[in-house]
C-alpha cells in the first residue's frame, strides 16, 4: 500500500550534506517527489522538506535511515501539517491579463512583473490546489512554469 | 597549545588516540604526512604492498582487538584501491579510520593528477566521511573520526586531507571529549520493553537465541553465555557470531543460514519465539522471508534502529547497546524464566541434531577439506586466531573449526571479499602477537592479495596460510553443479603457480601436501619455525558445502546430500 509522505529533515549546514540525503534515497531505491532546502534563520542548520511515497515499511526505513546520517539533527514525520507550494509562470501579454489576475488571486497569487512581451505571475497554495491552478492556467498559453516544491510546517 | 603543520597534527592525533600501528602506502598527496612519520616514531608503520591490503589489515587488527584500526593511503588510485577495504568494514560494522591524501584545495575539481572525488566515492561505504578544508579544523575532525568509528554501531570513517592542508600551520588543540549535537546513539534499552521481552521468554514454549555479530562488537559474550546457561534455551549463531558460545556448548545448535546445520535451521523454522541479539536478518541467514520463522514472535535487540524491522516484523524491538540491555535483561530472566519449561523443545532439537548432524565422509585416498579444518582445530584450538577468505573454505571453517571465544574467527561476512584473509591475518598478528595467526583460504582467494607475502616476510608477521586447493573457484563451481547443470563457466582454476616456489621467492616457506601425514608435518613445521607459510593442500576437487539452502529458498528446505 503506497502512501504519500511529507518529511522535514533538519541538518547541519555543511559541505556535502545534500549529497548524503539524495545519495541515501538513490542507493536504497526510495522515491523523491519533491525536495526543497534552505537555511534556518540564525542557526547552523538547514531544513529540507521531502515529499516521498512508499509502503509504510519503506517510509519507516526512510525515516530511520535519515536519522542514521551523522549531520542529521532531527527528522520530522508530518501528520498534521500545513503544506504550501509556490509556482511562477510566464504569460504572453496578448492574453487577457485581467482574467489571469483573477485566477492568480483565487490561489493566493498575483501578477508580479510585466516585461516586454510577457507577464510573470505567481501563486502559493496547497500542492493539490497548485495542480488545479496549473491546469486552469493552460488556456492562457503559459510560456514557462516553475514549481518550487513543497514546504511544510506542523500544525 | 602548539602551532604545527596539518601533517604533524595527523601524527599527533594518532598519539592522542593511542594508535600503535598504521598500515599504509605513501604517494604524492600524502607525502607531508609520511615525512612526519619519518621524524616522529610514535607508532609503527607497516608498508603493505597494496592499499586494499592496508585497509584489510587495519580491519583484521580491529576485529581481533576491538580497537580502532588505522590505514593511510594517497589520493586517486591509492584511495580507490582502499575502497573495497572500506566497504568490507562497513558491511560488518568494523571500527577503522582511513586517512587519504587529496590534491591541494586550489586544484580540487580540475581533474588534477591523481585526483578523484574520494568523499563522493566513500560516502555510501562508510559510516561517515570528511573532506578537510583547513588545518584549523583538522584536530576536531580527526577526534570525531575516531569517536564515530568506535561508538554506536561501529564502522569505517574516511578522512580526506588535501596536500596544502597538511602543509598549513595552525593551532593543535585536540578535543578531550567529543559532543555531537546530531549524533547520540541510544545506549540503554527501554526498561519496559526489556521487561516485556523477559515475559515473552518466560511464556514461550519453543524459544531460540539468534546470536549475531553485535555481541562481538559490544563485548557481551560473557553475558550471553550466562543468559543461555541460566535459561537453558538453545541457540544458533550467525557467521559473524561464531565463538560467542564454545563449540562444545550443549545448547549451541551450530551456525544458521544457507550453510547452517539442520538443527539450527529447523529451530528457527519451528520456534515460537526468536530472541535476536545483535544480528541483522541477512538474506544468507533468513532465506525466503515469507517462510522465515513464521511461527515465531520476534524480540530484536540492536544498537541501530534502522536494523530493527528492516526485513521482518519485530514484536519486541529494543534499541540499545547489547551490553547495557543484557545487564538489565539477564538478572530479570534468571528470576522469571523456568528452564525446565523448554525441556520438550530441547528434546526435539536434540533429535534433529542426531538425525542430521554436521558431518562429512572422510577418505584415505584424497584429503577432505573438512578433515583439514578439524585437524587445524585439534592442533590450535584456543590458541590461534582463524582468518578466512571467501568461498567454500570459509564455510567449512565456520562449520568445522572448534571456536572457543569471540574475536577468534575473522571473516568478511557482509561484503564477502575474496582477498581479505591474508592481509586481515597480518593485522590480527600485529594486534595479538602472542597467538598464532592462521589464514584459511582457497586457490581463488589467495591470489587476490598474494603480494602481501612481501609485507608479512618484511615485518615478520608469520601468518600460516592454508590453501584448500581444489583447482576450482569452488563455491561458484558448487552452484554450477547444483543449479547450472554442471556448466563450469570460467571456474576451472587448474592453471596455477607453484605455491611452494612462490612462497620461497618472497622469503617465506611453502609446502604442498596431499596426505594427512604430509599435512600434519607441514603444519607442525610452520608452527615451530614461526615463519610466513603457504601450505598448499590438495583436496577433493568436487567436495560440496552442505547442508545448503538454495538462495531464496526456505530454511527448512535444505539440500543435505548431493550424489552424482
């Protein structure tokens, strides 16, 4: 029985630490659906948010194996969480920007920049709503779509 | 605090850690360190003739003594040669520290001469590794490397030091105590879980002790012997746990797994409770997982939480250092467990032992490898350390040698590294010089680190190599016989050197024996002379290791005999 799982990993912010994490996933055949990483303000640690999937036994192993890495301080296995993902997209200026803007607003977003031939828009919402947003965006002929991957925090 | 170069820090750190011996091989990137070794004779340096052998020797030293083994190698090919050694130690949780030279920091990433991404390569086969970026951090990193190697679940640690860092001058401030915020192994087991485990033992009808290598690493064999005798519960040993119980202990059913004894494998298959103390449920032990111990509840004690529940469901998980867990568990078990409870179970297992004892058919025409092992045991029991290479000879040694103590049997279990035995036996001799160091090998394995004859002769490390020579890559040949319809693809090794002349050319002593009398004479001679020896023993070409559980088969379905 496959399940989707969001895991946060607090790691020492040192040389090669990301390779240790991704290497572990690769070596043991675990999946990474998305991975985000950034330093934690005013500390020597970074926080990774990993979205993965697997059977309960695999998920348990992933968590234990992550714990085993020496620079890993903490592994947070989320159950009650708030998840957000951000998306940036380029829309041609010929499209109806008023409609685009209305769509963005519905997904906590906005038009963030207007260039010579395209507008850059953003939205930030739950991952499944971001999927809907991208779907809805299609009729405005987006030239490029960039997703950030998931960040999560325990409720 | 004194100012000194990074190279000097390396040798000073060895002094701080009480390192007696380093196995190594110099080269361009690590020359500054070797220059310091030349100036300060703080420890003995053994120049092996290949970097792989240096790491295996450090590994053998660690296995025999329980101390951290150390090896030095240079960058590039020096390091890549050492990788098999690291992986071997990693799979068997052996504490070693390997220090490699690296090209100068400014040249890293330029494909410089003898440059390789060493930490990139060693990452998946070490417990941890470091690339040192400045001499300032070198003392801390070296202290952490030793600390990580020996604590928690032990393992190899690799430190990669660029050449300019070994030349850089900085303060040498060696930490007296290591505290790592991100690394805190669980030592004491959960008291409630221990209590529940004892209750499960007291209520079981058919319990069996499943003893693993963790017992040896944690030095808890004495507690295990006390526990087994107090409860009168039968026990099986994995390959890595040979010697935890004495070979003649009435409660020892023998080795378990692919080449385990009939009684040991049947005990696992029919038990209602497995008391797993420091094993890791390796596939060579469990066979087909869905059939493994399927009537049993499982207690599993291990220092590594990721070992518990990795392959089988565990009913009573206990994370902790076995020694601490047992110091809690043994007194409780003595109080609550009634040994007479398992009498019927012991009776059943005794029948199994009588039904299919571990045995072989001896011959007067040709030497049987099992006889050779038994003979070595008769002569050296309790006063020698037995290293092995990998293959049939390794299994015969594990089955037929009379082990009396932990750290007596030195073998590459997890990785199964041919070429391990001879260099490991040199490390063993260095660590335990008062005992005889024997390497039981095969005609395939011995050639995989034969150059170490030179090291052993030079440093007077009188390893007695016993080659069980069947002119075959025997274990693979056995599988070809059983499962590949006797298509012996590339396993015929009848093209061989003259091992006697080979040994002599290096300054050792060689023997070629074909009879029991000749073998006795050769072994006695090698022992009395105290020299580096190769005893080339011509054995039955087609002898098989039995019993055998075919890979992926169930433990209770053993091949007990093979008739052509």
